């Protein structure tokens, strides 16, 4: 990771407050919907790599799955454990303090039906190495789920959210930017760029979606907090998520891949 663990430790409260915002609720709803379309049936063993505070691990555990969260932020993991205990899910959620490049050593044999790695790729210097590390503990036939910031959204965010047309033009040829939540510079990719790297990791790209194709570019925060407007935004985002070319402009891409059985 390009960002020291203490940066995430120091910003847990800001991160948790952000999760309550409507745009993050939309992100989580879309994420879970996409996963439900592709996950195998039955109770699964899931690895949430870089899962931090347990945003996705908790609802998956509540649905009956066993989830192991691996993250290098102790403060994030502490929150996940506390939330699991409060929800009566401690038996289904395990946390492990470690960097993601340690995954092959932590799990010497493929042990997971699903591996999630959401909002991590943009912080990593060696993405091909990360993809290999994620594929290692995944069982043959297992599902890999990746979410990352979409580079194609950068000019639109500069134009519509910052009102800066010059910055928008400059970002046509850029892929790095300072993130809002953590004091860090990230590198952004497109779904097809990451999809092309998956074969090197021994996985096959099967589907990709856009997350927040329009939410970040439309309306005020107050409008998005209105329940009726929120419901319309969710319906529109669900309709756009899999449709070309709208998904290409989303704030995030969600890419699903399979590890071949042979």
C-alpha cells in the first residue's frame, strides 16, 4: 500500500460518518445487488481483503456467510469487531491484522468461495501483484469482486463537483488525484484496464458495472437526502449500472471475475 496504516487509523470516525450519506448508501446497495447476482448459492466462506470497518462484511455475515476481514488498520478492524459483536455476528466474522501482500502466506491453500477487494486498488503501487495475492486464497471456481475509483470520472468530477473546467481538461490525460476522505494521492484505473490484468492473476473477467453513474454529477446534497428523490436516484442507478456507455462514466467500477476450475 502507498498509504501508511496510521492514516486510516486516524480517520475512522470521518470514514464512518461518510458511510451514512446517501451517495454511500447508494454505493453499498448497488454493490450488494451486483454480488447477489454472481455469488454461488448457500453459505459461503468470504475473504474481505482490505475490508476495514466491515461495511460489506456485516451484511454478508447477516445473510449467513462466514467472513474473514484482512486489513492493516487496527482501528478499522476494531470497529468491525465491535459492530459484529453488537449485531450478534461475532461467530461469523473473523479479523486478521495484515497487509494484503501477505495473503498467500496467511492462506497457504485456497480456502474462500468469494474474495472481495473494494476500494483498495487505487492505493496500491503494484496492482498486478495485488491481483495475484487476491487470487491465491480463492478456490477454483470462486468469485473475485473488485471495486475501485474510475479514471474516466475524473474530468466530470472536476467540472461538475468542483466547477473547474480547466482542471477537467487537464484530467483527461491524468489518472492520479488527491482523495477527499484520506490525505493520500491515489491512482485511478478503468474497468477494462483491470480486466486485462486479471488473466495474469489466473482469473477471468465475467462482468463489470458502474457505481454512481449519475449521483455524483447531479443535484445538491440536500436533494439527495430527500427520501423520494433518493428512491428515484437508486432506481436510475440500478438501471444504468450495467448499461454501456453510462457505466463508463461512473464514479466507481465494480468488476467480477472467476478463478477457473482447471
